């Protein structure tokens, strides 16, 4: 007799869910509910928090012109317009106008709007490779890229993983991929990120494109954290390195710098046309609603015309990262706004939860905590996401709090039962 497929779901919540159940932490450590105006200062369980866990790099979420554009578009069009997928009934002149603006901004000839970033980039990968092709990807690629790679139609031995940002490893895998691609009569797609969202490291795009002189491959870059923050005009990590023309597929999401919903993929016009007619996530799903199109256009206008937003962001980033380093904290090799703080030692999960509770309950600091298996055993990573809306006073207060936390941790004050 076949088992009830729900049995496994009822008996095992998975690695993260099981920990949440064990700690009774649902709505505290996982699925927390922040309230109030989006920004550096919000409320959590009735307490005011200095929030370092908000994807709002340029502070656009509550900009008055953005709020007005969103509201005006919703009032004029509602949230339904246009109905249907772009290919059928959901295309508009404004969608195509926005695509032209986005492509121009990132230094490409064309782009394709996507209704969501995560499913969008998954679908790009699934669309662009077939059974004969080989994928070579960075070991620390985001979950959306890994899930896209899993959609690869060919099974077994058709994708290779190279050590994170390691060009020697990449070249070794390109040699393997070239051999297999030649045997199968296919091509090679290399996948990496502009900014790696956990470590803050910038992908070595300048070195990757140099390998194009020796190997025949196309390059897909997920620039979710780089778009709006990196480069002379904020066009992303390809601009930062001056290699826009060598990045074949430039993916950017609106969820970070734009503080919105949606994404786009920029490429040569012929490739964009191919994607428009073959990406299943767009062919069979509703087009991006008009308020997100018009709201996105306003956000892009502000990003282009107000470099001070990006300058303010980097003022906070520099103060934060310099402050951590001067105080002896390990923030890794970040060269982007993403700021990880690594606390080293043999710490168990209850110790970590006591640390986070102390920061939230007694210091009013809200940030994300990352533990094994995302980082090695014995390491706690607190991830700080600075924004243009934070102040230097916020930075100084955070520095003081982190010094207290470090001292308490080293003194064993966060050991189980030590903090109520």
C-alpha cells in the first residue's frame, strides 16, 4: 500500500524547520514580523529595533516620489492590469519602454522584464541550455542559480562546480567542460554572481572574461546585490570591472536597490528575443503588473539622477566596515555593501540563540544570523545590510553593541541558560 505523501511532511520539517520547532522559535528567529515604516528603525514584538536586515540599499522604499508613483499607478491601472502573459495579452508599450531604459542603464542593447527574480533566473538557465550543453558554476552560487542548474535537461556529468572565485579551479573545470561539450556537440555556460550575498565578495568577472580568450563559453552573471550599488553609475559589477560587453547574460533583480518586485535579464537583442519566446516562467505566467512597471521606472530615474543615494550608502558602508576592522572584528574579504561579521569559537545553537536574543531584547539590534552549514562549524556570522537611510550615529551605536556582544561571548555569558 502506498504511503500518504504528507507523512514525511508531518514527521520532518526539514533541517531549518526542525531547528525552529526544537527552539520554539517560529516568529522569533524564523519568520519574524517587523512592523512600522520600512527603514533603519522598525518594531519587533513591541520593541524598537535598529534594523540591519533590510534589502533597501538606496533607501528608495519610502522615498516620497516612489510612494507617489506607486500609488498613482495603482490608482490609474489597479493591480490587475495588464492581464495575462506578455506573449498573449499582457504586453504594453510601457513594459517595452522600461526594458529599453534598463538595458541602456546596464550597458546592454536590450532586456526582458521578469515577473520575479528567483523564478526568472531559474528559467533563464533552463531556457538557454539544452541536453548537449555543459554548465560550470561557482560553488557559492545563490539558491536560485542552483535550482536553475537542477532544471538542466541533461542528467549526470553535465555541470561542474568550481571553487569559489578560484580561477585555477574554473580553468580546470573549463577544460573538462570543453571536452564534454565537444563530445556532446554542445556549448558551455559559466554562471557566477556579481556580489555574493553572504560574504559580500565581488565575483572575479575581470578574470573570468580573460578566460574567453582560451575557451569558448558564455557568461551569466547574477548581479542582484551589485545592481544599483556597484560601478561608477551603479550599473553593477560588470560596470565596476568595465566588462559589460563580455557579460553575455546580465541578470538583475528589483528586490534589493529598487526595493520592489520583479527583475530583468539584459543581453543582445537576438538573445532577448529567444528568451521572450522560450522562457516558460514568462510564457505561462502573468506579466509584471503596471504599478511595478511605472514604479520601477521612477526608481530607475532616481537611481540615474541622484548619485547621492549611492554616495550616502557608501559613506555608511565605509564607516561600518572600517569601524569593524579597527575594533578587530573579522568581516572577511567583502568589497561590497554586504557586511558579514564572523565570530569564531566552539559555539552551539543555544549559545547563538541567546546571543541574538540579547541583541534584540537588550540592545535593540536586529540583524540576520547565519550558522552551519552555511558557514563552517564553530563560526557565527552576523550579516549587516547597510543602507543610504542609516546614519553614522546608527553605525557608532552598532559598533558599541558588537563590542559588548563579543566580550560576553568570549566570557561564556551566552552559554545555555546564561541568558533568560
